[in-house]
C-alpha cells in the first residue's frame, strides 16, 4: 500500500459533470493526519506508519497514547491507525498526511462502521420471509420459525440465523472512484455511498483489486 488516510464522513451530495451528468458523492473530511510512529524491520519486525486524526483534549487521552504524541511532537488526537506503507522511510515523525495524497480519478477502498440498528428480528436482520398468516400459524408471524432441533441433536446449530444485534459492523466498499479533491479544505468527494452515519470515522486506501 502506498497511500491511505483517515477521515470523517460529513454526508452526501451530488456534483455535475461538464456533460451534465449527475454523480452522487460522499463528502469526507480527510486529514490532516500527523505521523505518530514510524515502525521498521530492525525494531518492530515490519514496516508501518501510525497516524492520528481528530484532535482531542489532552485529559481525554490515556497516558500511553499521550506519551506517543509527545514523542512525535504533535497534539493529542482521538483516533490512531496503523498503515503498512511500502515507503515508510519517506515519512518522519510529525509529518502530516493530507488529502492531496489522492487525486481525481483514483480507485480507493473505503472502510467504515455501519449504522447501529439495535436488537432486530430475523426479517430485518437476515431478510427472511414472514410465516403464513392463516392455518393456525399465529399469533406471531414474524418469529424465526422452526429451529430444526429434534431429539437428535437436541440443540440449535451454531450460526443459525436468529434475532439479535444488527449493525455496527466493520464494512469495506471496494473500487470507488474519487470525483474531486479539495486540499485547501481537506475534502475528498468519493463516488457513491460509504458505510457509516454522518460524523463517523472512515479509512480511505488505494484499491487492492484495481
């Protein structure tokens, strides 16, 4: 991986091409992300960068992370992530990764955390059918149905689709196009929708399956 950045999803809008076509885009506030730690083969066994995003009050950051920020000579931040860049030697502590690392037309993979939907039934969570409305099926028609547990094996098999917590999952959307980059405002416009609600933290990386 040669380039990646942490950002915040601001919402969706649309832009027009010179031909008059409408392109739906997601607006992402990307960076600036200072380099907090540079890992190398001699000390850590592999090469990677630890970068930070979204400034935070010092009293809200624990002591180990505060020490890392002081060592790098940067402010305290809320989010830190590790990227395995191929060219880690090109970066130094405190150097900022900004939105201009990407350009219009780049293919990227965007990772985020999906909306939380709370405790849901099998129809919403797994897209199952409801039960019959007649022939003595009631009074519940949206329940999970048969568990397929007879005297053998007398248990419910693991991974059976059942009601439960739906959402708040790490999801990656691959091969999205970057429509526009505004370095002055640290804004990247990504074509289409990306996971997560407004204000959630997302990661933009160069596509692995271009």
